């Protein structure tokens, strides 16, 4: 049986808002984007993880 993939994410503030990236367990960027608010950036990360079968709410 194969284990579920692991992901990490980063949020960073930029001049025009917030940039985010999601990395796989090998450190490869699998998704990224930018939003004007931190909440919107975190929601985008959460949506990506939810599509991958994970959820930030489950990790908290």
C-alpha cells in the first residue's frame, strides 16, 4: 500500500500582496500563486491541499 503524499507550503509577503507555494516531499514546487490578502493566499493553499486529499484544518 502506498502512503499519501506529503506537502509543505510557504507564504511570503510581497509588494503587491502575498505569494504562496506548495512543495512535494522532494522539494519540487507543485503549485504557486499570488493574492492581495494573506487570507486569500491561505485559502488557495488549502484548496490545493484539499484537491490533493489533505486539508490545513485537519493538521491544526
